[in-house]
C-alpha cells in the first residue's frame, strides 16, 4: 500500500505560517496567523483523504487530524 502524503502547517521565520504538502518544495498557502491556516489546510486534507499535521512554533507536531485512510482507526 502506498503511503499518502500529509499536509503540514509549519511556522516561518517571518512569523507567518506555511501550509505544505509532504514532498513539496514550496508552500501551498501562507497565512499571517496560525489560527487562519487550519481552515484551508483541512479542506486540502479532506479532498486528498490524508492527514493534517499542525506544528507549534518549536516545529514539533502539536496536533493532527486524519481525513481518510487512517491505518489505525479508533476502536469501539
């Protein structure tokens, strides 16, 4: 099974936030605040049925959402 690419919200050096797909060399979108970035990136993740990773200012993943094809779905 081919691993689907994710969508990442990452901080920029200038204080803005990138929305970047795995494997892309450039950002798909740039937002002035982190709060603005998830709306557009969720639409992209839903359309592509992949995962959304939200990184904090330190670059570490602080939240993630799966929009299809979750290899470990919740039980129950």
